[in-house]
């Protein structure tokens, strides 16, 4: 009887030690191919490579049920350059996903997972327009904005928000019980409208971007406890 009790206690703690962690964090990198509008009329510089296609970020998950997790993921698209007239420029697109994920173990260390995620995203464009009265006016006019002359002598930014939806299928390999590599592929649907940007409390027109139905691949390094 005592032997059975000790065996149960030993099995219980061994199960905790080698089971999948309840909490996990990840360092992420994604790849997608958005369409960014660049023309002779607007001041946007051409993005390429890392600035155009790469999405660094992080994620956090909690396993609330056997075979199910909830999580949050935040990825960024960052472009730092100069406008065509030479003003320092930065553009950041932030993709924030609220994830419900189900999974099952295909083998001892190999997991298939499926994710659905509503998203709440943000775009910002910052110009360091110090001592230049006309730079913001020139920049916004390039997107066919009709707000009229805008004279700003300081750095400022325009912002926008939009909803979206994402879905993924993934494969995770557990190197250790507390460390894994996770590869996902799927789509992001973004309901972006270039007429919903705001600058100094007023609606303005921003760049046209083709980011609806975007295929995306992500690689995560997961650490859990």
C-alpha cells in the first residue's frame, strides 16, 4: 500500500516535470508580402527587404485546457528612411492578435496546432519636419488629401487603427519540455481603409496598402514554464 502511494506521488511529480508548460513566451519572426503604394506624386520612399516583408515580434500563451491555449501576439513592420524630399521618416505597422489555439501531439515531441485570432492593428507615420512649414502639406497632398494647407514646423505623426482576422496551421517541435520551435502558415485579413488616418485630431488620407488576405509564415522560439 505504501509502495503504491509513493509510486503515485513520484508519477505525479514526474508528470508535472515533463508535461507541457502552462505558460509560454515566444520570440517571433514573420514573413509576408504587403503591397505599399509608392508613386511619383507621394513622398513615400520605396521599402524593401526587412522594411517591407519581415515581421519581428513576441507572443505569450496560457494553456487553459488540455489541447487548448489562449494567447497574445504582437508583430511589427518597421520602415525608417527619408522622404523623397529628404525629411527623416518612419512608418510602423503593428499587428496585435488575440489568439485561440487548439493542438494535439502527433508524436512524443511533435505537435500540430490550429489558431484563430481577431486582430486590432495600428499604423503610424512620423516625420521629423523641424523648421519645414510645408513638408506635412506636401506629404499629405501626395495621397490626394483635400484638407487644405497644413503648416507644421515640428515633428509629428499621423495614425490609424483597423480590425482584422487571422488563421494559422502550425507545427511545433519540443526540443525540451520547456523549449520548442513553432512554424506557422496562414492568412491575415485586414480591413484597412486609407481614408481613416488622423493627423492633429483631423481625418486625413494615408497611403494605399494592399494588406487584405495576406499570406504569412511565422517562426517562433518558445520558452515555457
